């Protein structure tokens, strides 16, 4: 019940938090579904609460720099808030999903129990499968006495064929239980006292005259031999196939073992369990013993509860997503740089064309910005360098000197090519260089050559990425060839 309380408290906490943050709105929630808007408002509330300590957030300055590169024309404070609230929203969504799934797994584990009224176990009907239960025995003081596995057989029938197979299995049992021992007269390692035998429908139950030497699981304790002398123990095998029971004895060398009080109680409980299951095979239910070894017993069915693992697993995935968002931002920055490097030759060639037609540098920027606006209005995608050119035009229109604007462009682009280009434009303004067109023509030729080099690198990267799928395809092909050939030789 403690787990259920934790899941409920966590869910109620999220609900209360959602209610408290219902008025924390943001521009981003207009693009979200009504369900995600709840988590967005919660994230905005958290971001507002973090205001006194925002400057201590690890990597904040790097994130701001990357956001300025990706969105040069937008307000950085708004982009920063949208970025971090998005991360927090996703983490809260993972937390809610983890809590709900963990609660569902927990509730699912509480249903479908086989043990009824503390003692009653319904058998499957004739021809059905057996049932295996994990049980815990406790005394009247609720002290756990041990955990036990019980196999409850289904209601069955048969006779002549069953007797024939019982005789056949009885002859083979001495060899089947040997395991790593040379023979039954020299037993020094564990015996293979299995509960089933391949090819036979019987349930095997083992009993031994001395549990100190060999227990019902076949575990041999040679260290318990008295005076170092071997001792003989008779194993009694009970072959069960409802409603018939066959018994046989197998003499083996075993060592008597003194049982501790705890082991004696456990043995007594196991014997009582066996007796309760074997008696009354024709009855509809198996009644567990209420006493064993002079102790009153109560029974509980052991159930595997995976809800904590589900909760922790999903929370770990959410935390990983929270921290990997910064890596995705870095990938976006790298993608921006690659795109701008690829667009550099085209921008340079347009400058050469328009400057050759007699236009000024400022007019060329305005012309490129106007063309880009028209293309974007027709549905074309945005390009980072074109957005930078738009920002250049905005700065020029606002009265900022050209030499300052070109310096800003070189700083924002963070590229060796664009820095060189802006340097040429700045020198042209300072010195009145009349050979700007010739220099740009040479730069354009070098830029196209460099673009071809980048294209070759991209092709090599694509080939490298295809290497792993090709290896998988090779492995699958080898399996298709080898497996039929192997079975053909078998």
C-alpha cells in the first residue's frame, strides 16, 4: 500500500501544481494541444520560480549563444524561455506518464490472484495446464516463515498407458538422476531430482530418508558424513498423474545432515504442502495447511511488482531527454554552419553579378533581401544566410554605419569564409578599393572549389553511415545461407 500511496501522492501533486499554474500562459501554448498546454503552464510556472537562480543554470551562456545564432532576428529572452520551458514541459510529461504507468502496473499486479480466502486455490479443469504459485508462510504474528513454490495440478484422467509409462520411467530413473556422478554407489555431487521427465506426463515428487545427505532438490552434502564414512539413503520417487500415483525407491549413498530449527520448520511446511496437494486430487480446490510443525500458518501469494522499475525507467528516459536537448541544439548549430558554408558560393556569385552590373554593396544586400522575401512568401523554406542578410538590411535602415553592420555580420556568421567576405567589404569602405569586383570573382572561384570539397565530405559521411546497415544485411544473408545448409547436414 505504500507504493500505491506514493503513486497517488505524486499524481495529486501534479494535479495541484497544474491548478496553481493555470494562469501562467505563454506564446508557445497556442501551438500545443489542450493536454500539452497544462504541462506548458506548469513549466512556465517553474521557470518563473527559477528566476533568482537562472544565472546559475549550467551551460546557460552556451545555450544563449547558440540560440542567437539560430534565431538572430528574434528576441533572445523569449527564445531562451521557450527553450527551457520546452525542456521542463517534456520532463513533466515523462514524470506524469511514468507515474500513471507505474500505478497501472501496480494495480494490474493486484488483480488476477489465484489464492482465494487465504487457503483456497482453484484447479484448472480436466485437460488444463498446471498452476505454479509462489507463496509466503507467516505465523499468527505476521512473521515470515519462508517462501515456497507450489505446483497445483489440473484435474486429469488415464490408466493402462499410464501404468506402462510408469514402469518404463521407473527403470530409467536411476540413470536419469546421476547427473555428474559415475554411479549411485559413489555419489559426491548433486543429483538431478527433476520434477518432470522428458517424454513422460508424470509429476515427480522426491522424498529421502535423510535430508542431511540429500534433500528433495538433489543437493548432496558430503561434508556432513559422520566419521568420514559413507551412508546409504533411499530416495523415494512418487510419480503422479491424476488420479494415479506410483512409487519407487532408489538406494544412493548420502550423508545425514542435522537440520537447524529454521530448516526443520521449513521442511515441515514443505511436507505439509506436498501432503495438501497430493490428497484429494479429485477435489475442485487445493486447501493449504493451516498448521505445520506446531505453528499456525497463514498464506499470501507472492506477486512480482514491476511498477517501481517502470517509474524509474521512464523517469530516467525523461531525464536523458532533458539533458540531450542541449546536444540537439548543438547539432542545430552545426547544421546551420554547414548550410551557410554551402550557400556561400551562391551568395558570392550574386554579389559578383550585381556589382558587375553597377550596383553598390548596400543595394546588393537590399536586392537579395527583397528576392528572399518574395521566395518565402511563395512558400519556399527559410535559409540562415538569407535571414542574416535581412538582419543586415534592418540594421542599415535603422541608421547603423555600413562598416559596423558588416562587422556584425562577420561576428554572427562565425565562419572563416564569411569573415573574409565581410573583411573585404570593410576594406572597400575604408580604402575605397576599386578592385573589389576582381577580388570577389577570385573568392567566388575558390568558394565553389571549397563547396565541391564539402560535397565530397558529405558523400564520404553518407557512405560511412551506410556501413552498419550493410553489415546487418551481410549477417542476415549469411544466416539465410548457413542455417538451411546446417539443417541439411543434420
